[in-house]
C-alpha cells in the first residue's frame, strides 16, 4: 500500500460559490423544513495509481448545508454521497485545505490477496475550515467526515487493518439465500489515527481506531444484527406511493473495531457509528420529515442545472442514531447526542 503525496499542489482550495441562503435547497412539499445552504467546494481527486495532480485531475463538487432542527451539518457530493457531522460553530473562512492522499485497495468477493489487478481507489484528505472537520473524498464521489485530531500530520500512509465480506439483502428479501456479497477493507490512516472503511464499490466511511488492532490474517467476522427495507422518495416525490424506491440496509457489528456498528446499503454505501452496548428492545425505524437537496457538478457556478437528490431521515430505534439515506442508496449516520 503506497501513499500519494501531491507535489506542488496549492495548499488551499477556495469555496467556489459565495453562500446564498437557500439557493441549493428545493421547496419541501410535505417534507421537512429546508436546511440552510452554507457554501460549496470543488475538490481535486486523483484516481488510483495517479501520483501527481495536474490539469487533467478530476474534480468533484460538494455542497455544505446546516440542518438546524437536527443539529447537523450535511455534506452532499455531486454523485449524491452523504456525510453528516454534529452542528457546531461555522467559521467565516469557508476555504478547504488539502492535506494528503492515499491509494486504497478494495478487493472484490473472491479475491483472497491484494494483487496488481486489485482495484485501487484514490482518496484525498482535506480540512474544511468552515466546519473544522476533515473531509475524505474518494474518486467514486463518496465522502466522509472525521474530527480533526490534536496530533494531525500529513506525511504518513495508510496501514492495512482488517477486511470483511458481508451479505447484503436487497429490499424485499427476507433471507440471505440470494443476498449479494460485498467486500470491505479497513485501513488505519496513520496521519489521523482513525480508520477508513472502503467497500469494493467505492463507498467510504470513518471511525476511531481501537486501542489494539486485530490480527490482519485472521480478523473476526462481522456480526449481522438487524436490517431494514426503507422507502426513499426521489427528489420530485412529495409523497410516498407504490412507486417509491425501496432500499435494503443491513446493520452489522464489527468486533475488529471496538464493536462499531456498520450501516451498509445494497449499493455498497456505508456508514459507521458507535455501538451503544445495549440495544433498545424497541425495534424498527421512526421516520422524520425528509428533504431534497441540490449538488452542483464541479465547474457549475450556480444551481440552474444542479442535480437534485431526495433524502429521508429516520431514527434507529435500537440505538437512537439519526440515519440519513438518499435515493442513490448513500447513507450517513449521526450518533445519538
């Protein structure tokens, strides 16, 4: 596993549009109150095995919103990937600073070893000065927040931590007979001390690392806990109907990372949340009003042609966590405060 460090990259990526309140939010018919648009960024993201930034390096657009009623900062990429963080003081400096980048290998089901043929995803690490959060962004468009650690450095690489194969049922499936398998790798980012999860489809998430790493040659299997079949309206659906999309979500426990909870959808999108230790006997989900958000592609200066994404919000009754899921299958979790 090698680390990519860009040479000659400018140190700060400016927000590409001055924040205009509400500009990126679609009117919410029978959905929740519209989040407040904060600002947007364009991020350069190298593809796997590309060591240097250049004029042809792809860019990804990400928008930042504030959902005051849920005390959450929401980031959404141009591909519809979601990241959620607790709302805090938003700084007046909305620039984003590039820190470092990694190539992360993600084996498909059946790949026993990492080889030259193993898919490598480019993942860049930025620091968003407005929210004062770290932002990981994958070449797939998947994004994840992480806290800024006290001992943050930028000259180290990722270290392989563990891996898992998980069975994910599609919506409507009640057993695992036809469930698809999705491979997941976990690396420790030696720059932050935290873990980076990446699935074979390019979904990423972050979590704290355990004090003692597992044996990478014999990690414990993840434990399936429960599952959901969630209805997620599209951007232009004001009400639920028999045409509303259903998305399957599985929840696992990861014994290799302090029993963290893994939320993974049938599309391979992933989110990680702390395990409360004792799950409530109240099962299922409590629906909260959803929202529709816009996300511009890199290079778009206004929201005229921006893609719209429908997002539903649920309370996981077993944990009290807030779960955000959109019509692409992207998922993000805000732990119970």
